[in-house]
C-alpha cells in the first residue's frame, strides 16, 4: 500500500499532552499512530518506517517543525504533512506550506477540526496519486505514438483525456 493510501500517522510535538490528544483523535478515525517528542526522534522513526501522514508542531526545542517538514518531504515525498502551532501568523503558515506541509492547524483545535483537515488532506493525496497514474499513462501513449502506433495511441489519448476531465470534475465537486 502506498504512503498516501494507508492510514498511518506520525505525530510530533514536545508536549506529551498534545501527543496523547492527537493520537487518541487519530485512532478514532482509524489511523495507526506513532509519536515522537522531538523532530530529531521523528527523523529516526522516519528512517525506519513510512507514514501516510505526519502531524507536527512547528515550535519545539531543538530542530523546529519547518526544518522537520523539509527533511521529511525530501525522504518521503508522497507523505502528507499537517503543521500545527499555537503561534499562528502569516509567516508561519507560508513557511510551513513552502516547506511541504499540506495544511495548517492552529492550537487549540477541536476533534472535529482535526478530523476535517485530515480527511481533506487524505482526499487530496488520493486525487494527486490518481493524477500521477494518469500522467504515466499519457507518457505511455506518447511512446506508442512515437513508435508508429498512432491510431491506437490517439484512441487511448482520447479515452485518457475523458478520464482526466471526469477526475478534475470530481476533485472540484468534492472541495465544494
């Protein structure tokens, strides 16, 4: 199962109470969780195991969540990341997104809020994976066209274009 479709989560925060709260919340929606009390501990866990999602605090002792997000995305590009902090400003949000975070969560948060964000991030990851598969199919079609099988390639291309249009409609319909 790919990182973006399994339900595994690494939670990183230097506050044990937040770790426990988020872990309980994630387990109620079917995630298998691991926790780390620091970014350094999270990197050790990520070196041994892949996760579909990481939820990390931005403000921690030692390495901060922005740097962790950059390193985690480099090692696990398809892993979704939700950054969380109690000190929100536009600078933190922009930095987190630029580092590779998929979403942002302000502390304190409600159980419903974290569930909604996790569901949105998982849905977006699923659609991104489907689009990547469609892109690969387009590359295969291009290869067919080059090798002289233009008629077959044109039919496959038309079929694929129709599927992409339908997928885009589903993506936009699910976000509204």
